[in-house]
């Protein structure tokens, strides 16, 4: 069942009063809402950049490990979807 919540006007954000409808609500522990003090290594940030650019269709040279992972994941996903 959808849940509708009243949202009062907010001068800070320039929003008039409104309602928010949340179709799916899930409770989480409050410590899961707090940011964790983690940071990607330079290598991990580079891999993430390569993955994103590849996803967007940009022609770049991928790290060999990332290329192998993408191929293995695509194969596994194909097998999973074919089994349905």
C-alpha cells in the first residue's frame, strides 16, 4: 500500500507545501545512514573511471583485469537470463 507524507513549505529550498508518495519503505539501522570514512585507492578510482567510460560507449583501453571481469560477468548474466 502506498504511503503518502505531508511535506511542509521550505523557505530554505524554495519549496511550497507538497506530498511525497513512497511506494516502498524499508527500515535500516541508523548507523547504515552515516557515511563511512573510506577512500578509493588511485587504482580503484582509475578502474571505476574506465568502467564508467566504457559503459557510456567511449572507446578506451581497459585494464586487462577489468576487461576479463566484464566478459565473465556478461557471460554469467547471459546464462542466468537464458535459464529463465
